[in-house]
């Protein structure tokens, strides 16, 4: 099976987390975190920071260097996409969504954010909550 790798950030501010809404191949809105493909020669953290900036206009500081790992099948089940998410905090406030890839950008209270994930990111979300409770 072919593999792809994406890196991104789970951005926390106060008691909120930043979610982005994008459309899938069927035009259905789904929620995730800013992330994208790693470029050749780029570190995991470097890709996460760059993709976050591209999709949200936010500069971020990584606050946990150990990624939360998740993944799922894409391209009609022919490719496994590995996703590495780093916990981060924003360094600036002005959000500007990437027009061609991102439909919505929302700050959601941590207690409510779990309901936005339908399978793909539920395990990553539970890992985040576990780390925050320590």
C-alpha cells in the first residue's frame, strides 16, 4: 500500500482549540487541524509550522515536541495517510484562512471540540486530552 505523510498543529489558546473545516471529495464539510504534506528535506516540526501558517496565517510555538500520531485511508482506500500533530500555541491573533483549501476556521471550547471529529481524529483528540490532564 502507498503511504503519504502530513504534519500539522493542534493549536490551543485559553480553553479553546483551533479547528479547520474543509470539504472532502464528495463536498461534505469535515473538521480537522491545520496540516499538510511534508516537503523534501523538511523536518516534521518545520512542515507542521509551515502548513499551519499557510492554512491559517498563524505563527505558532510548538509546546510539545512529541507528535500525536494518527492516520487514515485516502484516495478510495489506496493510500494510508500518516498524520503527525504537534501541540502548539499561537504567537499572533489574526487568522486568515487559505481560500482554496479551507472553508471555515473556528476556535472551539475544548469541552465541545470532540463532537466535531467523526472517526478520523477521535483517537488523536483523546490522546490530546490525556496529555492535557497530566
